[in-house]
C-alpha cells in the first residue's frame, strides 16, 4: 500500500525522498486515523441501537439503562485505539528495522496507556451503575453502599496508575506491587482518613448504627438533622436550619450520638412535659365542687365511683367527717389528674399501647408539677408539635375549672398591680 502511494506521488513529479519518507507515510497515517474514526462511529451506532433495543425489550429500570449507556460510551474509544494499534506498522514500513520498532513501540505504549485510562473510566462507570441499582433497594437505606464503592474506586485508580507507570517505565507491574511493602508506612499515613473512614463505614453498616434518612443529634459537631449521605470518610447531615454538617465517619464510632430511628420505627414519639400548679390553690373538694366536676363528661363516672369508694371506706372506719383531716377525701388536684388521664385516653393521636403516665412530682419553689409522659402516634415533627401544643393549650385552659391556678413567676404587670396598694 505504501509503495503504491509513493509511486503515485512520484508520478505527480514529487521528489523520491520526500514522497517515500514523508508524504506517503503521512497519507497512510491519515487513512488509518480516518478508518479508526469511521470504525468508532459505526461500532458505536450499531452497539447503541442494539443496547436500546435490549433495554426496550427487557423494560430495564432507568438506573440500569442509564448505567449501560454510560459504560458503552466509555468503552467506544477502545475501537479506534485497537485499529491504530493493529495498523501502526503500515506507515513505518520504509524505516529501518530499529527505527520502525522504536517508533511503533512509542505509539503502542501511548495507546496502551490510553487503554488503561479508558479501563479506569469504564470500571468507575460500572461501579456507579451498580451503586445506582443498589440504591433502588430498601436495604440501601440500612446499609449504605457509597463507602464501599468509593473504596473500590480508589483501588481501581491505584491499580490503573500502577499499570500506566509500568507501561511508561517498561517494567513488570509486579515490580511495583512488590515495592509497595517498603512504602506501607507512608501509604498508611497518606490514606489514614480513608482507612479510618472505611473501617468506620464497615462498622456503621454492619451494626446498622446510621443510615440515610436517619435523624441524628451530635452536639459536639453541632449536628442535628437528617443524614443525607454516608460516604467513605464523611457522613453528611442536613440540619433543620438547612445547613449541612460533614461529620468524620470514624467520629460516629468513637463518639456518642443520638439516633432517633428507633422512635420513628416504634410508631410513637414521646410527649414529656409538666404543668406547674400553685400549691396554695390545692384544696379538698366540697359538695358544690363535686357537683360542678360531675358535669364534665370525661370524669363524671370517675367522680361517682370515687365518692362511693371513699364513703364506704369512711363508714367502715367510723370516721368523723366533721373535720377535714379525718378520713379520705377527694382533692381538686387529684380530680384534675384524673381528668388529664381521661382526656388523653380519649385523644385520637395518643398511642395507648406505649408508656402512658400522668404523675405528681415533688413540689418545689415553682409549685406542684403534674408531669405528663405519653407517646404521640404521629412522629412527624410538624404534626407532633401541633398535637403537643393542642393538648397543653387545652389542659392549661381547663385548670381554672378545678379551682386551681397555674404557677408563674411574678412579672412586671404583677408588681405594677401590687404597687397600687402601697401607700
């Protein structure tokens, strides 16, 4: 082929040396480049159509389709590289054997380096596609795959780098791998965070300590929000103010943090809050008070049952009920507690299968605490806060119905009213 071209060039009147050693090899090289471009276009077109047909036929998920097309696009540069690698001897035919072998070796080494880089990119695309498919399964929420994929990408780049270096220096790849033993300490220092992150990621995943979508709190790093990514060395948390905190993965293993996943999975979110009652308003219930309380639907039956129980006890003990200190009597604070229990049991958003507790704590300088510890069946933050607010709005408003008063420290308006009585 080369001989025909330079004979044709000589026939055009071009000098023999120029035609034989410059123009003819250049034209052959251009023909090889054109052939490689045509082969790339043709193979890519045929392969892409075949892939699209297979995707349509099998109705593959979007993640698989996108991943397959990306891998195909990264594989296609290997076609022109193969064409050039196979035909590189043609334009070099008129060189001496030594020069021909030297030039062919340079071009082929460049092509091999190109193939190695392409291989790195193909493996990276394959890992990305595998991760995309994995993330469509529910298990990915409990065991994130980002960290493992990133480790494999690092190994892929590392192995590819060694292959490129071995091609460039014309050495066996095993020569470089065997030399890594002496560099172990340096590699451990350079990749310290990656290794710690990888080990921590394995522990986090194996023990299901944290996953994407979990609500975690870690005051040390001002993190309070949902986990949006579990990567090789970091865990990203989107805080409730929409800022993002990046936590070192190993910090979640070495330090303490709170994960609210258990609350969400349990189907209940705890409401724990106290109403402070002014101790000076606590009193025994007289008949007029009990008559009023009996009109409250939730505790009408309770009052009737309690009155019978106390009357029977006092009769059995022959108590002199002319004195308030004798016998057992109902109090407005106890009746209020009974009302709180009845009100919460009738509330549609309280989970009665979980802890349900209304208790009286020790009185202090701020009054008598009536603590409510129950679980709301709606765990979403907005609904939970609204339900909790509605419950305590009602209870605080109903306190005066029991001749009680909520304790509150004196404010400016209280002192202002008091000053009116000071001469």
